[in-house]
């Protein structure tokens, strides 16, 4: 008999309700897990493979909706991409500067990474016209953070609300190099500008207030681009007109997906989980540092390098968590993991404060507002801050009706919280999890049943 009851119901509008009813006593999580491929690396492998010369082979690709949007856009612009799967995807590139003008609108779906990174490439394709859009969520998310630096490079981009919202129209231009002082630490902003600089004569530099994830820099170098970095100033410079060549890319497991199991293993008594083959790039391991501050029992095992990215197996055991303050330079390295960290804080002794995370207001949902609202529905004590949350730990959760707001990280975070709630929790619009973790519900059922 399963240790918990987990069911998924399809509604008339094709949305899903995830229903979780833990047993009154005795639930513990056990087993080994392999999480899907890293979403950030999957996007970049598809993009760079599409604009490189020759063939790129990708293994371990994430099969979520977001990478499918990236593949579809670049197929529309001339790249040949085989059917997406986790074993081996072949991308036949068309060469730098050779994206074809599409006859239809490019649709990035729900993927901000697809749209923002792609803008840098489209803006620098002189003489070609592109129109890009996305779903209702993406059309409400700010694009000015990448449009403005591209306009400084000479890009011509038009969109709603002062060129800040999709749909966006782009008339490709021969751009000029700039040194951009980014007001925020954002891998999407940095990557967009670097991609624009790929086919821009001269040197394009981005300086950030704190170091953001560096997957673009690592992969651009592997494909043949000329980059230099200055760790003291958080700057990276790309030299334009380099040629890219197809590579073999191995995508490690996504630490953002592993974060849900790390917190689940920490907060469900008597649990021990092994999450295998997880990317532990130092620009992404803020989640490990934050959980260590909270006293979580997490060990890195079998540490190794795979295709230029550090990888490890993560073992987590249940533990008594303590409150802490999460703020400053660590935030860019765990921005996507803050929803599940909020769940951990609910079970930590004392008051946890999360600050400097206003970026969460403009994700797939307003993650500060939504997490506070939904956790409070379950009995938690969460107060919104302008740039984060204040969470008083130790209040027992009670199952109730909650809503993902079509945000994948909200859906999965609420599911983990439900494992330690008394009674039945129903998560509406739970299908959002498929954006980054198509097999999340099946894995949840597996570790609850072991």
C-alpha cells in the first residue's frame, strides 16, 4: 500500500488537479531519483547547435515544454533538429548569422529564456525581420531589460507598452559593440547581449552587480567563441565574428529540479533520498548553501566533471531546520529555488527572512505574492516584503485548496509542502509542472511508495 495517496485528475478545461493525502503517521521518503536535464543548459545547447557549423549531439536534454519552444523557433528559422528525447538529439546547424527570416510569428510559449536570449540573435541578423510572441504569461513579463541594451547596440525593436512587452517585432541590424553595466544580475540579460555580440564586430562587454549563472560563457567557449572574464568586476567580454562549431553536449540533471527533493527529504521525518547526476555549477549552488545555513543534512558524493560542468550525486536526510536570512549576492545563484526554500522555512525554527529577490515579482507569476498567499491558505505565517518574504516557522500546515497560478515552480513547491500537511491538499492547475519537470508527479508517487 502506498505511503500516501497521490492522484491527478483532468478537468473539463484540460487543466489538472493534483490531490495529495499523506497518511496520519509513518510517511517517509526513500529511494534514488534522476531529475530531468538542466533547463538552462538544454536551451543553450539547442540554440548554439542551431547557429554553429556542423552537427551538435545533445544527450540528457530536458523534455519540458520550454526547450520544445526553443527547438520549434530555431527549426522555423532553418536549423534541422531531430525529434527531442533524452538519449540523443542531433542538431544540424546553419552557421553564424544565417538564421532565416520566418514566414510566421515565432512563438516562445511560456519560456522567458527562449524569448530573451533569442532576441540578441535576431536583432543582430541584418536585413531580416522577425516577430516573436508567447503565451499570456510570457506576454505580461518585462522585456525592456534586454530591449534597452540591444537598442544601445543599434537594434530596432518594437512592442507593446513602450517596447517592453511581447509581441515584439525586430528588424535585424548590423549592431555596434557596447560595454553594458547591467543594473541586475541576470543570466538572461547577460546571455542576450553576448549572443548579440557574437556577430557584432569588436568586443562586447557585460558587467553585473553580482555574478549570475555562467552556462552561456562555458558553452560559448566550448563551441569556439572567444570570451574573457574578469571575476573581480563580474565582467565578461565576447569578441565578435568568431565561428561556432558543433559539439557533443551532455546535459546534467537540473539542480533547480533537485531542489524540490532536497527540501522534501529534509522536512519529511525519517527520509533519505539520493538525487543522482546533478549539475553543481558554482553559479547555481546557492540552494545548497542556503539549506546548509538552515542545518539540512546534505552530502555531495561522486563529484566529477561532465562536458565541462561539475556534477555530483546529492544525498539528503531529514533534519531539524533553523531559520536564517537569505539575501545579497547569493540571490542570483538561487533565484529559481526561492519558492521551495520558502517551504523549507515553514518547517524551520525561528523566522526566516528572504530579501533582495524582487526579480521574483516578474517570473511566470509574482512568486512572492503567490507563495505567500498559498502557504498562508495552508496555515503558514508568511508576510510579503517588497523584495522577498518573512516566514515564521513551526506552524503546522493543514491541507486545503491551493492554486499554482500556472507557475511550474509554485505547483511543485506546494506539492512538497502538502506532504507534511494534515489532511487533503488539492493543487489546481498542477499541469504547470510539465514546463520543467514532466515526470514530477510520477517521481513523487515513487518516493512516497518506496
